[in-house]
């Protein structure tokens, strides 16, 4: 529709698409700011479900491990180059080394994410509360389970490192929420 008002300098009408609508324009695109849920039970839980946790931790662990391992392997491939190598041979060495190391790191980090998500979801179900202790115990258990085949001493050390890493990650997340406005 065209607006019936005309400018004194122009002989054209201004196009106004909402002229015939009897709705205020600011209410037309008023979107909600909070999440919308299909069922009321979903809105009561403020966290991911165990299956979403499983996919999130496993996927992000695999992706970060693959990126870090690929970078480390590429650097190793660059360092392993010999004086008489052609460019094609050097590129092949870098790609093979990066792919192999990235795949190995990605699989290891994905397994760690899988174990961590299972233990954390089990702790939340068993304790019937969602707090920082669940993540710390899940990190402790993940490290211990991951290194259990290497012996009890190695499992205890890895469990302590896993618990400290999970505690530091949760504490860092709380600090970020408090002091960094997003």
C-alpha cells in the first residue's frame, strides 16, 4: 500500500507495508526473551538431560582433542622434514602426522568426555542435587577409570588431576558468570 501523504518536493508516495494493519508496529516483532518449553516439566529443570550431556561432552572432547592433536602432529611433521625432501613429500608428511595424532587425541578426549558425562549424570541422579561436587567427583572418577589399567598409583594420580581439573573448570565458570557481563 502506498501512503497517501505526499512531500512538497516529490510527486511520489512513500511505500508503507503496514498501513492497513491495525497493529502497532512495535508489537508486531515482539519476541520473547526467555526460552519457551512445550511441557511445564521441562521448564523446571535448568540443566541439560543426561543424553544431551553425553553428546555435548563426548563431541566437544573429540573436537578439541582432534584440533589440539592435529596441531601437535602437524608441528611434529614439520620438524621431521629432511633436507632432501620435496615439497610434495613434506606436505604429505605433515598431513599424515597431523591426521594420525589428531585422531588419537580426539578419540582419547572423546572417551574422557563419555566417562565424565556418565559419571556426572549418575552422581546427579544418585545425590538428587546438582552442585559443584558432582562435577568434582565425576572428574575424579573419570581420571581414575581412564588410568585404572596402568595400575593403582597411576589411577590415583589421574583421579586427583581429574578432580582438580573439573573443580577448576566449574569454579572458573562461576567466576565468569559473576564478573564477565554477557
